[in-house]
């Protein structure tokens, strides 16, 4: 008998990929080719003109167009670009989708599904939005699709339909989904009362218990909406359930208490946060808020104590905190100490300069504030619109002060400038209220005035006004107008100033 054939050894197992090894990844799917603009224009024209036409007429019109049918990515790109032309109209997009599905076998991707739901949400077609989301397979229920659906259902206060979204997920994923829904409703839609109703209905229907993150989002949403009583109610409910509030909830409720002039309650909540050791890393948002509000209230001793604790805990201190400290010292007439703190900072930013200038203006030292402004420009720190408006209000007041020269004063520059800009109605109202002695004169809007002349014509106007003000002795106001004309009068000049490429005019 012949000898048996030799047995070959088994093939070696494939090598295990270790971390950091060069593994072969799957090639990413090629994106769809850009759609022809002329084809897209013809398609959108047909969809708009025949959106109420019978189905046969619309299909005959669409079949005459050379739509791409070879690759599904091209069809998806066409659908995305066409739906972008109808952000608030659901009918053309829906009829295009029906035609592509029937004639070309169109299949949704997560991107196209989210875009279609976004169009339905913005067009306020709630019933079609909800039924479409329920008909999607689990692969198409991406976070973007859920966010678009929630943004359409929540403003209509469809609490039942929003809570029914939890039935699309397993029991293990429902707490995370409820947190996601609460985040979108409170942050994007800004309706914390609807979010609380959704949470209560989810607890009753599906037995999902609210998490600490949900309660924290409710507290933040109620505080930002100005509903302090509801925020305190949710806060007390968290304590009854044994849930610890996070740093964001502490910061928002402390700021809201300060805004409502409840300083003692705000400090009690802040002390409770420190005792519990709640921290948000090195950001220190609650510490910054407490320092800022204590400086505004003039309680500098407490502000210094919190500031020292920030150093002890390693919280980053930026120019905004230092600017608040400088402002608080200047308001309390502790000018030398304020200047000492200002000069003690090596790297000065615009927030620190604003704190010093705002404090000087508050104690009626507008000339010194202008000197700080000149130093700020000389050191390379570029001012913004708030800088100029603050200086103009410091020199001219919120309602305008008359100058010594009748040709160069508040009425001739600002009220006359409104007439020159074609805003005669605003100028007439201001003049009428000024002439009537018993009527309160409104605050003059310097921001709108600078906006009206932020063009090439305003460049020459600011230069001429600056020179005239200097000629009659208003050197500080002249420098402010000249600097604004050189750096901020047009968009190109603002861009060059921010990039450090400003040339001498």
C-alpha cells in the first residue's frame, strides 16, 4: 500500500491586535458626490410649484429629471441638499421622499432621518413627526434624530408623546434616555415645567426613577427661567430623595438668589456646597459668581475670604475675577488698593481693564478711565464695543450732557447724527421727552448710534467729530471717537484690529 499523504500543520491563528499596533481598519464609505446646482434648482422648483398637485402629475415631472440612481450615497446627498432648501415646509420634502423610495429604492441613513425629522419639527407637524419617529428602525434613532423630535414635540406641549419615546428603548437604557430628554427640554427648548411633567409621567408609566442629573437640569432650567420657587421645590425634593446636587445646580441657584437680593440665603447655599465638598474641577464657577456678586454688593471682606479659598483649593483665577475685585474696591473708594491689585497682575486682559474703568466711571473719574483706555490700547489689548459705550456713558451720561460749545455738544453730535442716519423717529421722541420737563428722559442708546455709523461714511464722521471735540477742549472724548474710527468703524477694521494687523490710517 502506498504511504499515507503527509498531514499539513494547521494554519497559525491570526495575531491578536495589541494596543498601539497597526491594525487594518475598514475603509470609510465614500461620501456622495455633490449634486449639480442646476439639477437641484430644477428639482426644488418642481417640488415647490407642484407640492399640492396630484400624485401622477408630480411623479411625471420628477421622472423627467435626471436624478442619480446608481449609488445610494448620491441619492442621500440629493435628499439632504433638497431638504435644506425647505427648512419650514414638510410637504415638498415628504413628497420627494415618497418618490425616491418608490422609484429609486431610497433607504434612510441616520443623517437623512435626522434631517427629515428636523424639517417636520420646524414645520410643527406634530402627528406626522411622532408617527415617523415610531416607524424608524432602532438603527435610525440616533441622538440627532431624538433631539429633532423632542424640539418639535415639546413646544406643542405633547407630554404624552415625549414620554412615549421611552418605550422605544430597553429597560436598561431608559434612565439614560430620560436624562437625555430632560437635557434637551431644559437646555434647548427652555421649558423646565414640561420636562418635569415628562419625568413624572415616565415614573408613573414605565417605573423609571429620576436621576440626580435630571433634578440638576430641572434646577438649572427653573433658575434660568426666573422661577425660583419651582427651583427650590425641586431642590428640596432632591434632599428628600437623598440626591446630591451638582456644581452647576449650586452655581445657578446661588446666582438666582443674588439676583433676587437674597444675599444671606445665597451664602448659606454656598457654605453648604463647601461643607459637602462639591467641586467642578478647577473651573470654580460658583466661586467666581460669589466673588463677583459680593464685589457688586460692596462686601469686600467676604469677597477676599472667598478669593483666598479659591487659591487654597487650586481654582483658576482669571482676569474677570480680578476685574471684579478692582471694581469693588473702587466703588468703596479704596482707590489706592484697587490700583495696587491692578498693577499686581502681570498679564492683564480686557476684563481687568474693564473692571478698573467701570470703577473709575462709577466714582465720577471719567478722565482717569480714559487714561486707562489709552494705556490699554498702547499695550496691545484691543477694546470692544462695550469699552466705547462704557466710556461714552461715563463722559456724557446715560441721557446725555450738554457741552460748553453749542456747535459740538450732545444734541449736535448724537441727536443730529440720528437725523443724518435717517432715524428721525428716534430723534424726535428723544427731543420731545427732553423738552417736556415732567417726562422722564429715556437712556440714550449709544450702541445703536455706533451701529448706524459703522460704515465707510462713519469713518470720516468719527474723525471729523474727534477733531472738533479736541478743538473745543474735549480731548478725552476726541480720543475715544478717533480711536473708534480707526479701529472699529467698519467690519474690516475690526477684523484687522483683532488680528493685530491694524495699519496707520
